[in-house]
């Protein structure tokens, strides 16, 4: 059985292992200061960044999800953006990812958000296999301007 709880300072080591797994999945590296700042904001209830950790029946950390909300012009309610989702490779396919998304959905409902949304790579067929079950595609294409 999966248990999902808010990330706390005590979770730092387990969170870090999952976060590093997530960065590796994206073949990315971040400065240690950024990772440290991200964790600080996750455990700071006033930062606006939220995180939850999934544990298996033995208490082992097996997944993380991070999200934030922002105001919107098309509604007076906030939108909830799910930014990061990662499940440990050895427990994939067991419903942890689905449970983490459901957790964010529940949080967003409780906090009056108008919707939960997220981005994924078109090529991420595994993640999309899950997303097609729990959400609908917006049809939007993502553009960006990187600023130094
Ligand atoms: C995407 C990810 C979070 C899914 O986590 P998970 O715990 O394996 O997902 P679940 O077990 O809850 O998946 C449920 C559904 O997703 C689909 N799914 C899961 N793994 C799949 C796979 N390998 N191939 C195809 N579909 C898959 C299935 O439809 C499954 O439904 P079912 O249980 O009815 O068969 C996980 O694969 C992961 O961490 N991947 C690497 C990081 C990543 O891609 N993150 C998302 C970035 S946007």
C-alpha cells in the first residue's frame, strides 16, 4: 500500500535520491545550490512550492511530486501546475504515479484551484500511458524563451 505525505525536513536524504533519479532521467544536472534551494522551498510552507513523497508498505520512499499554483486571467481561481513527478524504477507500474497525481488533484480541489495541468515530452510514452488515463490532452503546444 502506498502512503503519501507532505515532504518535511526529515525526508531530505530520501527526497534527494529520488530527485537525483529524476534529474538523471532527464539527463540533467543542477548546481547543488539549486537543489538545496528547491528542497528548502519544498519544506517552507510559505514558499508557494509544494511537495509530497510516496512510501511503500515498508516505509521506503518510492516517489515524489512537486507542484505550485498561480493566478489566472480566465478564472478568479488559481491554476495548479504539477512540475515534477518521479517514481523509483523498481516500483513502476504499481500505481504510485497515479496515486501521486491523485494526491495533487485532491490538494488542488481542497485549495480551490480551477484545474491541475502539466507538461510532458511528446516522446515520453510511458508517462503518457498514465496521463491518458487520468487527464485529457489540452491540445496546446508549449513555447518558451530561455532567458539567462
Ligand atoms: C511516469 C511515471 C511517474 C509513472 O509512474 P508509475 O508509478 O509507473 O505509474 P502507475 O503505475 O501509476 O501507472 C499507471 C498507468 O500508467 C500506464 N503505464 C505505466 N507504466 C507504463 C509503461 N511502462 N508502459 C506503458 N504504460 C505504462 C499504464 O496505463 C498504467 O495503467 P494500469 O495500471 O491500468 O496498467 C514513472 O514511469 C516515472 O517516474 N518515469 C520517469 C520520470 C517521468 O517520466 N516523469 C514524468 C515526467 S512528465
